[in-house]
């Protein structure tokens, strides 16, 4: 009893004289607890300030850490603060540079369309680095630029300069798309119209699109494009399998089953007619569709379509049956005009136009698209397992072979240039075209002609190789760690001393949860005190996997629900306690503007349950993309095509809607703590991360010059990641002290 009384008295003394407890003869363990009290309280305050988004309070706490904080940790805090100050100085410099370039352009009365396009790039840059984006839109020079660029875009479209019109509308749309309210849709219809026209050229006359792009490159003073290579099926071959029954059923189901009820069937009908008018007025298509050269027939059909359009506009009510009847009427007018374009082409474009009136995620998956769609959604496909890109010279360059795939085992390397596929040159092909000819039936082989840089060559010499690769089912690994330990293993700890783990999910496929649980098991073997779950740049994937990934951290309660356009909700998906694996560790989820769909379900569910105190977690980064709609996919008559239709919206456990509806003021998942990255930081971080992820050469250990991901923290390249690590370190340090 006497000892307890002494301890209580000493505790009171500690509050007034700091470390006086040590002089009272207490055992060392109790003295340690008393010394750590200020650290524990400070840590809790840091976590709470971040969780509630109180940046001012967080800054104050970091400026005044407790005296008994670990010296190394305090040094990390100072380095973090230096990095943030450097970012803010860089922000000012990038803002001022963008403003100066913009004003130089807008003050030039003779500024060309290309100059105005560059001015929009500077306005977008200013918007991305501005602390208050409204300062950009209030600026008189920006307003003048927008007005001139809009006029130039319409003028370019009027004279048939589709690429310039598309570029200007694209950049205008990019500038406005993240503004709250109706302004974010200001240029969407213009951009959709130009995209549709260019898509038609790509589909029916790809050589003409190459010609337009090549002329643009030469006009800009750039090198010409590689020679055009004609490969793959012709447009009439790709249209095989399309039937009127198939298209009419898709239109009926879209006009009666879309989430936004009642569906604007009038808009669907008019947009379908307009798509055919676009087809008839795109002169480049004459190369691929010679019938369009019949000027009298083309003019007659345009006049007939204009009359049909006026008739639809004047109708009191446009029903789903009117939509399908209009398609049949357009087919009749096409035949009677003498133009007589293939029915399949008319149906293809009418339906594409009609679906565009709904939303960007609904549409018909045509026979020639079905295989690629299934490959992208399943996560597994038959191929060789290699990521490719077009480099600055527009060569097909290997970004990296994928883990444990035929490409890796055949010693395909990052930086290899794929010159030929089965003897056919790749110059001038799109990435999709290259992917289509590389992939094929499992068990078959493909021959790649490779140009490879010779290591340590002073003159940049290369060697030419022919490598035969066997195609096989590729299982895409979607879970990555902090640093590679070999071809198939990862170091999962971003801070090995404090046992803070790091997991990156690239997408959600059928194996994602299984891979995540395996990573957690490996971390738990040596102790796991906190985790960073990086969902940045994750475009989404399978709903079931989003639910089970969220369930990993959430033991009970709702994870995600859905509602229709009238607000009617269905029974939500709930957590299953036996599937929860990591509910008792501090968790930070990183998000940015490219975290979409399934990523938003996971981050939003975690945030809602953390808000209720069920888990110890928060979201750090930037607001997510706002793709929270449910697309159902089912086959159409003939089983050669499918319809993808938005049927519902996802809602989070708190009732929040994720999706960015037209004219919305709020959308996505807002982080608890907003941490921005400058565009230059994002680019540098992505490139370094990619280099650090590179696989070792077959039969070799990791290269000595392998990029070190620690530079993301040490050099302040990734402030979002650095902030998350700092917060988790504060949390875990305090927890370890509390336990002791």
C-alpha cells in the first residue's frame, strides 16, 4: 500500500517537474513509462490531427516534438519538414513559370492554334499546382485564353482539322473537368464528338489517321512517323457477326434499364442519327468506304437524316420502340439514297452514338472487341507476359516482363525494342495491334525480333536477336511490396525497425486477395505494427475482390451497397468476421486522382469504419477519381457480342455516393489528410518506382545499379508516402512505449 501511494504521489510530481520520478527511487520500468507519457500523448495528438484533417494542428505538433522523442525519429521529422518546404518553394516556381508562359502566349495577337494549345497546358499546370484553383479561373488572362481556344477549336473543326480541334477541346475539358458544378461538363460534348470522328477514321481508314498525324508531326517540326504498316483485319471483317436483332435488343435494354431513369430516349435517338451524320461528313472515310465518294447520294442521305432528326425533336414523347424504329428507318434511307453503306457499319455507328448519350461506361462490346474485354476484366489471359509502351521514337519498347511468365523465362528484358513479330514489322502499329498479334492460343509460339542495347557500350551499340516465346496463360500479379528481393519475392517493410509494412495493389483481379493475405502472412512472421496500403493509380477491377480486400481490414458491418437512379437501395455486401486478417494494426491508405472504382470502394469502406472507431485507419493523399457505377455485362443474341450497361451506383457504409454524376459538386473519396504532389514529383516518383520494380535478368541476382525506392522518402520525391510513413511511425513508436 505504501508503494502504491508513493507511485501515485510521484505521478503527480512528474506532471509538474518532468523527470522528477527518477529521483524518487522508482523501478526503471515505471520510470520509462513516465518518461514516455509525453511521447504517447504527442503521438495520439499527431494521429488525431491527421485523421481529422487539421493541418495547422499537425504542423504545430511536428514543430514541437517532445524532448524525449528518439533522436533518429526527430531527424526524420526535420527532413520531412524540409521536403515540404522545398515542395512549396517548387510550387511557387512552377506556378510563376506557368503564369508567365501563359501570359506571353495570350498577349500575342498572332498566336497560332498550337500556341493556344500550349497556353492551355500552362493553365492546367497552374491549376494543378495552385493551392486555390479558383485563382486560376478568376484570372483575366486565363479567361481570355479559354475564349480564344474555344473559338479556335470550333474553327479547326469547321475546316476539318480534326486533330487540332480534338486537342484544343481535350485540353479545355481537362482544365474544367475537376471543377465542382455544371462547369465540369462544359466541353464534354465537344470532346465526345471529336473523339467519335477520330475513332471512325481509326476504324474505317486507319491509314488516313496515320497521314493526319504524320502531317501534324511535320508541321510541328518533329520527325515523321514510322511508315504505316497495314496489319490485322479490315473493317468489314471486324463487323462480321453484327445483326439487327443484336443491336435492337441492346438499344431496347439500354433505353429501359439504365441507372438514370427515366432514360432520355430522345437524346439516344438524336445522338444515333448524329453519329451517322458524322460518318457522312468525315471525308477521310472515303478511303476506307468508297461509297462515300458518291456525292449526290451522300447529300441525299444527309438531307433525309436532317428531316428525320427534326421529326424526332418535334415529337411529344420518344419511346424505346421509337429508338429501334429510327434505326430501321436510317437503314432504309441508306439503301434508298443509293449510298448503300453496309448495314453492319450503320448499326455499329448508330448504336455507338446512342450509347454515348448515356454514360462513358455503357456500350456494346462488339465481336471484334470481346476477346480483349474478357482479357482485361479477368486479369488472366493467354500471351507471353510483357508490358510494352511506345517510346519517344515511337518504337515498341519493353517496359518489363511480368513475374514468372514466358517472356521472363525467355530472357526478354526491359528496354528491348520489339522490331518484328513473326517477321512482321511493328513500326507504325498501335500498342493494341502489337498486343493482338503477340497474343494467341496457349501452347503456340511467337517469334520476336529484338533490338537490345549492348551493356557498357560507349557508342550506344545494339545487337539484334530473334527470340521464340511460348504463349501460356498469364496470371497477372497485382500485389507488390516495398523493394524486390529477387524475381518473385518482396521486402514488404518500408521501415524494418518499426515493422511498418508497405503493399501496393495495381488492380483487383481474381488473385488479389490471396496475394494480399500471403504478403500479410510473411510480414506477420517477423511482426507487423502498421501498414501502408497504396492504391494510387489503381483503376479498379473485380467487385468481389474489392469486398474481400476491404474485409481483410474490416471485421464486421457493411462494406459497399448499391442504389439505382431513384435512390432505391439493395442489400449491401457485408464483412465476414472469419475473413478479417489485419483489423488490429494502424492502417493508412494512399489514394490519388487515378484511384478508381474498386479502389474507391476499399478506401471509402475503410474510411467509414475508421470514422466509427471500428478500426485504426485513415486515408492520405488526394480525392479519388469518382467512378462508382455498376456495369452489368451480358451476352446479346448470337453470343458474339455483349452489352455493358450502367445499372446502379455504389454507396459506402455511411451512405455516401462515390460516382461523379454530371454537374456534381462532390464525388469520390476525400482523404482524411490531403497531401498534394506536384506534377513533376508524380512523374519522378512513378519513374523511380518503375525502375525499382524491374526484374533481375534470368539467372542473376538484382543488379547493383537497381533503383532504390528509399529515394522516394530520402529525397522527398513522394510527400504522400513520406507523410504516411511519418504518421505510422509516430503511431507505432507510441504503441511500443505504451506496451512497455
